């Protein structure tokens, strides 16, 4: 839709066009967002138990960027599916860099 077409729309048509665009964009991102929301996030202790390694190993993998993690305030959490995928692939970009 060209700018001149948009400017020619009345309020009702503009609302309908906006509603349609938002609906299309939500359909693109919603499945991934729902999938992420359903994934369990665990702390280092639980992840270590699930993987059969020590908490120290989890912290080393986190520090070196081998596994992905998120910070929730002071807590460090791990998406189990993302960690398993990263370990299968053998490489994950580090969350931090040293100078």
C-alpha cells in the first residue's frame, strides 16, 4: 500500500488496515513465542542433575559461552531445550567477552 493510499483512508478503513497488519504479524511471531513460554527454565543445580554433570561444570560452560542462559534479576536460568541443542551442536556464542 502506497503512502497516498494510506492517507486517503478514513478512520474506519485505517483501523481495519491496521488490524489486518497486526493480525498477520502476530500470526508470524506467536507460535515461536508460545513455544518459548512453554519451555522450562531451570537453575544450575537442576540443569546439572538433568544432564548428569556437576554444578561447577554448568558454571564453566556458562562462563565460556558453551551453553546459553538468561538472567532474571540476580538469578541465572537455563532453557533446557536450548542447552541440549547447544551441546549437540557443540558451539554457542558467548554471552560476554573479555578484553
